């Protein structure tokens, strides 16, 4: 996935490094991760790791993201912290994009007001669930 540096109003660009722009693994032409022979995680795979709903999270240190389907986005804020974002409806561009932006109020993502931006498509976030990223990593999910 590619991340973009910069700000548009209060849209926080996902970045791979604190000091500037950096590249991370990109998706291939089918939208799957570029890692060879590793099946892509599904929404049900991620749901097994939900540890509770949160009212907000700091999006200033997002290191990676995934979209298992058009209604969900998973973002990692560190190797041991991840969130499952449930959208109000399908965000059709998620399955083919390499870059997303998160809208945030001062870097804080809150359900209802924040959104995932895919090009001109604005997909509002309905629910944010904290995931057990340590367990996911141990199980080979990320």
C-alpha cells in the first residue's frame, strides 16, 4: 500500500514514517497484498480479534492498512495496535486503490464524523473496534 504525505483541510494522510513520506508494500493488480502465496485476510478473520468498541483513536501514526471488503478497513497505528473500521456503506474504490486518506479532527478519528477517502469517494466511518494486533501477528494475520 502507498501512503501520501500532506494535509487537505483536516484530512490526515496515512504515512509510513513520522519524518516524511515512505513507501510500504503495494497491492498488485488484483488488489491483493504483494506478499507471495499468503491468502488475504477476510472481515471474519479480523472480527475474531475484536477486543471492544472505541469512541476514537489517534490516526497520526498509521503504519499500514487493509480492506478485506468494501465495507471495512483495518488500520495499524503500530505493530501492536490495530482498528477495524466499519463504514456506513460500501466504499467501492477500496478494492482497487493503493492509497487512502483518513479524515480526522485534529488527528483523532471518531465514528460518525470521520471518513475514509478514496479519491473523490468519501466513506463515513460508522464504528471503530480495537483489534488484538499481537494475537493477529502471532496467528500470521499481519
